[in-house]
C-alpha cells in the first residue's frame, strides 16, 4: 500500500471483509500477533532510533527511554493479560428475572483508524495499535507527515508483521487524513491538539464512529510551601528538557508558593545547566530539536510576546532558528494575558506564577480548561486532599511529572478540552472493544402470568412483585 489516495477505499474494504475472521480469533492467535510485532520492533530497534534522530535529533538514550521502553512495556503487559481481558463475565440477574442468566462479552469493534502525532511518532502509533490488535480489530495508521523517517519506519515494520487487510500504514499529508476520515471506521483514535480533535470528532460523527481523543492542553504544576524543592527542581527540569518540552503531559506552567519561588528558580537553573555540555550550551547531542520551523516560530513568538509584556527571563532564553534550538527557559513575572499563559506551549518554556494561598492556585486552575494532567509538589496531606477533591484533570500526580503514563494499570486520557476516553493496558483493550450484553432465558417465566388483558388480579400480582423486588 502506498500513499495514493485512490487506494484507500480498496484498503478499507479489504479490512472490512477480514473482520469476521478476526472476530473469531483466540487469545493465542492475538498473542502471537503481538509477539511478532514486539519481536520485529525490537529487531528493528536501531532503525527506529535512527529515524527519531533524523526527524527530531533525539539522542539514542532518550529514544529508548521515551519510546522503546514504553512500547515494550505496553506489548508485554497485553501479552501477559490478554486471556483474562477476553473472558466473558457472568453477571447476576435481579429478582424479577431470576430465571435468566447474563454475561458480558468483549467483541472487536471492527475497523480502527489511528491518527498519530509527531512528538512521539513511533510510541503513539504502536501503543494504540497494540490495543487494537489485542481487541481483535483491523487497523489503519496515519503517521504525522512532520516526521517522515518515523513514518517510513512504521510502514516497513507493519508490512513485515501484518497483511494489508489487517494492519496498514498510510503515509501522506492532511489530505490522506481527510480521505481516511471519509470512510466509516468503527472507531477513531486521535492524538493531537484540541482544535484538530474537534475536526476529527466532527468527521467521525458523520459515521457515528466511536472516538478516543488524546488532546493535551496546559498541564499545570502547583508547588506549595511544603514541597521538597530539590526534588521538584530536577523533575521539572528533566521533563521540560525531555523532547524539548514537546510532550502532551509536559509541565506547562508552574503555580509556585511565593516563599519557594527563588529556591525553585535556582534549582531549575542548576539542573538545566547540568544537562548541557559546558563546552557548548547552544547545541547538545542529548537535547531534541523543535520539530520544524513553524513550531519554532510559534514557540519563539510566545517568548517574545511574554518579554514585550514585561516577563523576565530567569533561565535560558537563547534561540537559533537554523538549528531549531530553543534553550530550556524559565520566565518570571509573566502577565496572565500573555500568549504563553493562554496557549499550550508544547516547547521548552516554563512560566512561573506565584501565589500566596492555595485557594488562589486552585481558583486559577479551575477558571481554565480541564488539563490532561495536574502535578502537585506537596507533602501537606490536607493540600493533597484539597487539590484531589477541588480540581478536575485527566490525571493527578503527586510529587512527580509525566510518569503516570508509564503504568499500564492506569488509564491515560483527558477530560473535555484535554481529551475524550482513555487507553493503555486494559483501558485500551476496552476502548477498542464492544461489550455485548448476552442474556439466556428459560421456558418458564412469571411474565406469562401477566399477559393482557390486565385484570385486577394481574394488577395486584404486579404490585406484589414490585414490593418484593
């Protein structure tokens, strides 16, 4: 299959025709497919690392940490647990229909479309695919055109592992995505921005396709007066440095207690400096590039706008358009109406806003769209309880950032503007499965005593059953 749009219809139809055989596949069938995918991926690991380097200048170590390990963990978890996930579950019957037996059976939804982003271009293709295969579906993957080397790698991996009528990769620009969305896939998985997510959801609605949307947004950090600043500083610095901040769950801005601000800024500077080779602070083999000049210009625009409105650069601030380099940058005295406080940054800028009372931090968060993740650095149990109960977010992490997505026992997803639905582990299997209700009845039924015409005796009998149920 190449990226010729005219072939998409035939590809889709071939996968539809393959649904019945996949629906009857056993857990051993699916486990073998997952093992083949994982084994082929690990055999081609070096090719994946090289593709990520070509697309985003990711270092081999970061590629393993941020992409390879996540794929291996997700596949191993599915292989280990698939038999249990696929079992039909017996459910009890209420007293009014005790003569019946009930089950819930997970069945494949059918055709899955995976529209993946550029920031983790291999991980965010293969982890949804693992869930789709585990659930017994066909799948079409559309990688981002911004990361062509990773797209070519995925195409090679998939063609080595699957036939086109089960899994295929379609390369191309947004025209390919639009063409794919014109077909009635049973479920669409999209990872990207909220604005594009709305377009995907609108297109899917024309076919009443199910959707899972992982959309990101501005994930806030709260650092209270009880926080361990030394611990918070290296974690915040690392997750802003990783992938040059181009992570949907990266800490977007910090709400810092006013008494902790100076220590936090000093800690961030110490760690950002340590992450770079002293001989060359502008370019670092360990530091990822901004994906393209369009996104470089967008992020630099946020930086320039913040400075024009009075923000001060406490750490970093260097940029190089030719290298697509923006140093990890800490901004203080940031105006709330600046672009960097309104738009998802998706880059290495870290604005800090101070607060005096936790009420103010909670209010600040709640006046904005619900985030994909919220991070609280605090050892005050009352404050932890308040943030848990008084805010809404896709995930809440205490005293760390980002790593919740590495636990396949936890759902990964947002709420409202930050997403719809979740996946990872069993949550991904469930997202791509239909839970079919099955009821088995018997020859005897009390409802035979209640057939029309509805006499006074039958009315009395119905009321007795109502009281006893």
